[in-house]
C-alpha cells in the first residue's frame, strides 16, 4: 500500500514529533512512523533539562501548557568539590535566563497529544523500516504495519530515529565522516522516592568519582554515580548506592539526602559522536541519528530541538517557494551548534569525572579548573550561558 505525503519522518521521539508539528504549523504535511508502541515511547525515561530556548519553542508551538504548569524552573546549579558547594547563578550571569526540569517522556506525551488533536498521522508499531532512493527527487520509506507492506512516497525524509536507527545507515558508504569518543566510565542512574536535599542540580567532582543529584518533583529524585563502564547494576544494592551518594555529595548535601524506595535503576554508557554531514540527497538527519553527547552538559534533547527548528524552516521554505538554499545549508548550520554542545559536554565531563589514567597532577588540574570556574565571573558566565542554552541562531 502506498501513501503519499510531503515529508516522511522516521522516529516518534521528541525530534520527530516536534518536527512534524512545526511543519504542520507551516502548512506542510508529514507522516511519522515509529517501531515502538505509543505506550513504550511515552514511558521511555530520559533526562529532562530544557534550555530556555527549548522551553520557549515548545510553548510557542502549543506544547507548553502542562510543561509550564508542572515543570520546575531552576535558576542555577551547584558545583561541589573539596567538600564545599559553589552556586552558579544563571539569571545573574546570563541576563535573566534559566532552565526548566521537565522529563523527556512528558515532552513526548504532550507532542503526541498535540499532533493527534491536530489530525496528524503517527504510525506506531511498524517493522522492517527501509529508506530508499534518497538521491532522487522522490525518496520512499518502506515498512510493515499490521502484517501489511506499506510505503511512504514523499519529497523529503527526516531521520529522527536515534543512534541505532536505520536512516543514517541508508546513506551510502564513504559519504559520512564519523567522529566518536568513548569515555572510560558510565553512569549508574536511579529514580528514587526521596525528597530533595536541594531544589537545584548538584554536580559533584569527588575523589571517588562523579555524582549528580537532580530533582524530578518534590518527592522524586534522579541521582547518578560514576561507575566502571562494564559494571553490572546488580552489583549496586540500594544500601551501597545511598552510602556512596552521601559520600560523594559531601557532608551537608549528603546529610540532607534521605533514603527512599528505588523505582528504577540502570547503567548509561558515555560517548560523544558526530556524523558529518547531517544530510545526503533528500535525507536529513536530526537528533541522536546524527550526534550523541555525554549527559553531563544536558544537551541531548536540546540539540535535537535546535536541529528540527532549523530543518522545519528549511523544509517550509522549499515547499513554499521551491528554494533549496536553507535545505542545502542545513547541515552546516546545525553542526556549528552541535560542536559547541559537544565541546561543552566534553568539558563538563572532563572537569568533573575521575579518569582511570589520571595521576595526582591531573587531579590537581581538575580541581584548579573547578576553582577557576567558581571564582571567576567570566568563567562562571561561560558555563552558565552554555548550560541555559546558546541563542538558536549562534
């Protein structure tokens, strides 16, 4: 069965769903396909630190009502090292900007409801996805839905299907340059029923390794510990986790941390990855399909949103006037911001984590860097402006 549409979007994560709605607002038709069920994508837990620009865009396109009601505005973060905490005041350092903590799965729920209410088509539970003829003016996306072979005939394909998706693999060999760095550690993450020891995120660069505290609600906390990359979460019973968190967060924050029921537990590997260019023919990659950042800088979702903002504008111009200038410059435009996000995420990761190969000299350099950040207004402002989000057009 053949279905005609202007834009075929592969992947119903935040990037694909937001792109579909931004196109709808510009009068461009799209269909989204997704290999998982709606229930799965709405329950898939991911970090939820939204830059100022991301939150503003979601609100402007109609997806912000619940976010503004339930999201938690954070006006700073705390850096902890040598047993002391140091606050980075975002509004003071960035001219009033802040961040919003709102879980990614909640963004997905809001965007799905918004698309369906507007008559948008999202096809969940598809299999055997393939992207074809991307070097022609009439690319196609094949898939199976309910046992029936189907095909989207379109003018443009948006690959928003994540790092392990099929879209990047559809680009011929030799076209892409891949840049990757795998870090020698992972994060053990837990979601726990515990009241917050702080209303803002705490980043701790401890001698025993990195720790992060973040608040999801007045009763739910998200906490992370740096561990070996091949370590099994089963080796971390709850009692060991709480003991290590108290140690790494330091005396005052650790003492305020109350043990609670652990709802979820998992291990996240740490890598940086960029594919260049982010386009070939009529296929355009966005979000994790094109780039991955370690979560230390909270840039993954935000960089994906920046991608689709650029892509939606380029696609809308193409269908309105036939002009391909913005489409042709899509990759170049996005990659400038992507590499800035990669740099910031690498810097935060390198400054706060213990590396197996580091000796005492390199540890002292880390502490000196942290001390400089919290004692220099210029250095603190650089961290703050990157954390709350660089302007979309930079």
